[in-house]
């Protein structure tokens, strides 16, 4: 049986429908999986005879309703995994009356309501060249230091280590941890977080037989050292994704680790500036669908708690 992959429409005024239509022109996608689209059928007329299109759940915005429907299909085991097209966070926050900071945080809340237990998701980006995880996600820079804790580090390290073993089939992954401050704190001269938060997490990882090295100064790490690790743990969004996207834009995929479902996503935003101009590159959507299909087959092996 080929896995069923639900694809959400994303923000309809952006490039979501365009990249989905273009991605599903690739015949090899249908050899890997059975894609279905969750969205308004009017946006997908070229695919109406080729792909099942299910409507969004009732909501103020069709992109939010599509997201809820796709997640529910996965939670109820009616879909093997799902892929998300980009949404406008501000638009959803305004129209839905919820604080929507991102898909990852939304899915955490949905899983917690469904299973009635806490989860700790991790944003994990993969490309043909490298992999990078974020310890904090969509958070203002001024709040990063306050959000970091040994417990948060432990949960993220566990998710990445377990995800690499179960989903990416790397038996003994090698992980690198970046420092927070310039030059990884210079022994405490430029900040204490490396000594008080990061090094205790490294010691915990070693006790768990997890191969974790660091903390490394982020400015020099991305010159060449990243090549020697299976994944890098960045402490905040732009610390990791600025160098990662500079090397991998359109060829990378966001994979959510730490939740009892498989979700992948494109590596870009809604693209209002090129919407309707037939300029959108579908490669990231194609790769996200392919990864969802591959990972769905390994889903039963996922451990989601320490």
C-alpha cells in the first residue's frame, strides 16, 4: 500500500496552490504515494480529475481549516502523513482570533488536545547536504536566552537523536551544538549561558550515550565544521536557518520531530510578490512530498518521549 499524503492548500492568495499544482505534475510522486489535497477545489482545477480534493473544515480562513482537517486525518490514521504549503501567520491570527506563531506550535497544541498529554516538537530541516534543528522556534530574539533551559535542551537533543535513528536510519548519529553568545561565550566573558545551560545538557547527552559535541561558535562553525556531523542544533531561528537556507533554498524540507504524526513543509513563505505570475518554484514542495512519503513508511518506529 502506498502511503496517503494529505497536502494543505496554504494561503490561497500566495503561491501555495501554484506550487502544489506544479509539484503534482511530476509522475514519480504518484509512484511513491497517493496524494490528496485539502483545500478549496476552485484553486486546483488542473488537478480535479487526477487527485482527490477534500474541503477544509469550517473556519474563518480556508487555509486554517485545511490545516485542521489534514492534521485530524493523520491523528485518526486516515492519512499517513501531511505536507503543509505556506500560510500567512498574521492573517490567521487576525481572522481566527488565535495567536498563530507557526505550524509547529499549532500541531503541538492539536496533538496535546487529541491525546491529552504534553508533547515537545522540534523543527528539523533536511537537505541533500545537511540537517539542522532549532532549539527555540518562532520566538523574539530578546526572549531566546530566557527560554533556554537544560530541560528544553534535553528534549530537543532526544528528538533529534531519536529522529535520526528511527526516521533517517542513522544508528549512531553525531550531533553538534552551537553556542548562544559570540565565540561561544569566551569562557563566560561574553555570556554565561554556555556554562550554565549548554554544558550541563552536553553532560546529560554523554550519560545517555548520545554523541553530542560543542558548544561551537556559530560564526566559524558554518565555514566547514558542519560537514562532520549528521545534524546541528541551533539555539534560535535565524542562527541556524540563515546559513542553512543560503546553501539549500528550494532543496530543503522542514520535518516536525517529537509528535505522533509525520508532517513536512516547504522551506519558504507565501510569496505574495510572485503570486499569480507563474514564477513560483515547486521544487521544495516536490521534495516535501517525497520526504513525507519516505518517512511515513518509518512512522511506526518513532519514539516520542524520553
